[in-house]
């Protein structure tokens, strides 16, 4: 277990019981009589990741004194939606299939990945309709729509270096922070009411979600593959202009800017991220983006500091720090 | 307007007003502030197709005396789910991308097609949570899950000529008939209760949906591209063993069976469906599969014949016939 793992484990200690219940529900939901399907969900379940979003539902519920018997189910639904987005993220476009044959999932093809993601979404929505209040179904369907819009916007803004910080952050917010925000909001106000606390926790989730994405974007350009645990440089390959790159681009001279655009757009280039590191002050861009992430985490932390003291509140505050300090 | 179009137009006449309302709702739901998204939904809206599933919600409601103000919204939700499945059907796997470059959607790539489908699902579920009863959300989330399981099962049973009729039909039912069945069921019993009529209409939808799929499978192997309006032979390309092919295979001698398997599996073959036509008595297989479709349509028709006489009931009966007589 790495230091990071141990820290996360400690963070979620106040909700360990409910987290176990969430995992049980998740396992039951992923089970399916069809062998073809359960074979795949077994595979997906192994990549369960940090389960931060599910944990946020429970911590937010606990810290606001709003935890109910249904919170573990809501946490499981949020995790299923997250899993569905991950599975769909793995679908490659035509160009990528040709360029990255080695990375294409060898066990199942694109079409099955699409169906599996759809299955996970459907399971998540079906489970949400069993809850006593419709608040979760509503909030999560709406959140899913916002996530898709954010992803589509991002894909149409590839290679766009004229992007404002605001627009860049709005996209990162929509595609990533949305699920964090709704997780925290539902934790704090499900099954209903308590609008002010719900809204405050929504903002908390929004800020740490955006901070999380910015850190992700930074790790993608300057992280070490062995530490991050996934291939770095993918955003550059995909033509995504993220906040650290945008900041590095703005600080660069004209010649360097032209070179950056060339690295992003010229077909057939290998190791684009290495070329990018050589072409501009990427570390400077990362530093400035990380400062923004820290500012967001700070603001998030101050929101929950107003809640009554509890171990769950302390965990939320520490989580805000964890999100910007993590190295993976 | 073709004869088929005119016939369909006449069929839906009893519910013309509600069908217009359904189309208005659909148009509003597909609108999205994001230009990137609305550009795509505009494109998708142009392929609105026959809107049979939406019409079935309304005709079933009308024929059972159960129509409510919310029926047009339910019909729109069903159509959105159908659109989402169509968009996701267009996602190609790696092999296909390489084999069928010319067919890959030139305007948007796989990833965007996945996101657009997800957006449509999310919109559909979000709209369903605005309805007064949760019956539609529940039934449609569950139906979506069944559709995905059916599609995944089908993809794992490619190239399998030992398939039983029962299994083959179970897959076609899950992937296609499910949405017809739930459309008819919701039409008949939304917002709740009336279980017996709801169940009868569920079976009606199930039977015409399966008949529709069998006819589709037949058109894929013996239809004329110009008439069907889409490329034929796709199932053979995809390795899908459909009912008409299965029946033709069973009637074939050993040598012909080996040839059929070869046509399905040998890499790099062109015009597989033409080869298949030459290799076995495909017309015989189609005839036998069509007889099964007619039997299903007949059973479906007899179910609604028990409802009180009305123009909507007459339309449902005729629709059962239309489904097996259509040539596109």
C-alpha cells in the first residue's frame, strides 16, 4: 500500500461501515445472470479505483448530520455512473484505433465497451428509481447530461489555444466536477430539503472536482508514468488544451507558440508530450495551474469548516488537501 | 411519399394530435444551449425514422382508454431512448474501422457518437423524472438494461451456428422487442395500476417487436439496398447469425454448412451476403423465418382484438400486419 493509499484509507475511516455497504450494493448491481455481461462487469469491478465520489456522498451525509439508510445506495449509484463514464472514455475513435492499436482493449471491442457503459448507466438509473425520494434520479440524470455536454464541448475545442481560462475551467467543471458536486449535494440533502447546506456542499464538490481535474491535467503533462499509474501525455495526443498547457502557451514567445501548435497538430509525431516539454516552460504553466487548484481546494475547505466539528468534517477538509497533493 | 409511408401515416391518424405534441417535446428536448451539441442533435433529428415506438405508446393509451396528458412525453422519452441506441449502434469496433473506413461517420468520430448517445439517454431519463408517476422511469431504465444485455449476448454469440431458435429469438426479443413492449405497456397502464391490460399490451409489443426484428433480419439478407434504404448484408459482415440464416443453415447439407461458416468467418471476404445467397437456400430460410414473424403478428393482433372497438384498436391490429408486410 502506497502512502497515498494509506492516507485515503484513513480519510474514509469515519464512514468505513457505509463504504462497505456501498461496495456490497455495487457488487450485487454488477452481478448479472448473463455470463457475457458478468464476465465484463467482473473485469470492470477490478478497476474500482479510489471510489472518491462514493465516499463523498457518505462523508457529506455524515458531516451534515444527514446520513440515511439510503446513502450507501446513492454512493453506489454515483460510482456506477462514474464507472460508465470510464468505460465510455475507453472507446477510441477511428484515428486512435489506427494510431494506438497496442492500447485498444484486447478482450473486447469498441461496440461492447459502449454497451457495457450503457448497461452501467441503466443499472444506475434503475437503482435510483427504487429510492424513496426522486431527488437522486433527477439530480443524477441531469448531472449525466452536463457531463456529456462538457465532454462534447471539449472535443470540439481541441487544438484551440485561444481558449479563455474561464471556458477551459467551465469544460473541466462540466465533465469532471459535476459528479463530485452532485455526490456532495445528495449526501447533504437527500432525501430532500436543506437547500442551503446542500448548495454549500454542492460548491464544495464542484471546487474539489475542478481542482482534481486540474491536477490530473498537470500530471498528464509532467507526471512520471510509473508514479501516475497510467500513460501520460494522452491529452496532448488527443489535442486537448488543458489549463497547464494553456498557461504555458500564454507565457511562451511567438516562435514557441507556433512550435506548441505544431506539436499538437502535426500528424504522425511521436512522444508529443516530450516535445512539448522541450518547446516551452511547461513547469511554469503547471505551477500556475496548480496554484489555481490550491486556491479552489482552499475555498472548498473553508466551506466545510463552517459545519459542526466532526471526524467526517475533518475528513472532508483533509480530502480537499489530498486532491491537490496527490501524485497519482 | 412511398406507399409504405402513406400507410403508416394513415395508421397513426387516430393519434395525430398527440403525435404532434410528442414531436414538439422531442424537438425541445434535443435543443441544447451548447452549439456543439445542438449541431449534432439537429443532425440526429433528421433521421427521425418511422417513430413507431412513440406511436405505440399513444395508440396503446388510446385503445385502452388510458391516455393522459403525460402520454406524449412518455412517447418522446421512448423515442429518445431509441435514438440513443441507434447512435450507439453506429460506433464501430477497431476491426470495422479498418475494414469500413468509407462508412465511418465523416462528421464526428466514435467518441463523440458515444457521448451523443449518452446525452440522449440522460435527457430521456431526466425527462422521465419530471413525470407525475415513477412507473415510466422504472420501466424504461429496466428496459434499457435488458436491451444492453441482449446486444452484449448477441455480440458474444457471433459465428455460432449451433444456436437454438429459442436463444436466437430471446436475443432479438431483448435487443429489439423490449422497447416495443415497454412502449405498449406504459401506454396502457401509465401512471399505474391496470396490470392485466398492461401485461396484455406488453405481450402485444413484445410480439410485434420480435416480428419487426425478424423481418429486419430477412431484409438484411435478401432485401434490395435501394428499397430497404440502408446497406444490406450488414449482419453477415458483423458475424451475426440471425433467424433466417439459422434456418437456411439447418436446411443445408454438410458441405454447404461448411461453406456458410467459411463465408461468415474467413477474413477479408468481400460481399459476404452475395456469397451466402449462392451457397445455400437463403430464400427458404427467409420464408421459414417470415412464417414465424407472421405467426407472432397474428398472435399480437388477436390480443388487441379483445379490446373495445375503436380506431386506435384498429390501428394496432393493422400495425401488426404492417410490421411483417413492410419492405423497408
